[in-house]
């Protein structure tokens, strides 16, 4: 076999291997983002209009998140938050609208104490999406209902739903990297 024939065989094989490696790298990167961000990945794609733009946005969120000092809460602080959440739920019986507003403030305070910036709702969503993409929709729904409640435009059932939504994010933030305690913050029935 001549050198020219060997080159004619080797160059296309190497090109195919490089292309396959690049495709595999791209697919793995996309899969990693999908797994990390959960439903937030598809939301970002819809909002950006393309996978490429959405993935760039999600990577920017990760870079910002890497600069934050997200820390677990000490046990005493966690216990205090659990007690505060119980009081907010009890308040719901007599003052559902106020309880939802208090739940919103409690979740925001918890975010702050964990190390998340709380300077604006949209930025909160972006920062939370990195570690809490699977529960972020709960926060969106709760926040929307809370806005309606402030305008006196929410039913008691909607307010109850807001409490359930806030509780989902609250429990995840409270427990940090630990598995959620099913009893902590559970709604009493």
C-alpha cells in the first residue's frame, strides 16, 4: 500500500473520529445542562428561541452561581425557620392573604441566609435555577398568586395553592444538600 493510499484512508477516519468526538461532547454538555436545570432548560430554550442561546444563558447562570457563597444553615437556624414556617401556616387559617405575603418574605429571607442575592425577582429566578430548577416553577406560581393577593384578586383556594408552592421551595432551600425532612414544614391537615 502506498503512502498516498494510507493517507487517503487515515485522514477521513481521523476526521470522522474528531467529528464523532465533537458531537458526543456537545450532546453530553446539553444532557448535563438538561439534568442540572430540569424543566428550566426547556423554559430557557422557549424563551431564547434556540438551544444554543439558551445553553449560553444557562452557562452564564452557572458562572454567576459559582461566584456565590451558598452555604447550608446551622441546625439552630434551620429549626428557627421550621418554627417560623409553622407559624405562617397557622396564620393562614385566619389571614390567608397575609400568610402568603409572610411566606414570600420568609422564603426570600431564607434565600438570603443561604447566600443567594435577593435584589430582584428575575435575578432570584436565575440564581435559584442552577440548583433548584425542578422546584422553580413552584416559586413562579406562588409569586404570581402573591401578586394577585396584593391586588385583592386571589381566592382562598389560590392562596392555599401559593402556600403549597412556597413550601416546596422553602423545604428545598431549608434542607440544602440534605434530603428533605418530611415532617419539617409539612402542611397540617
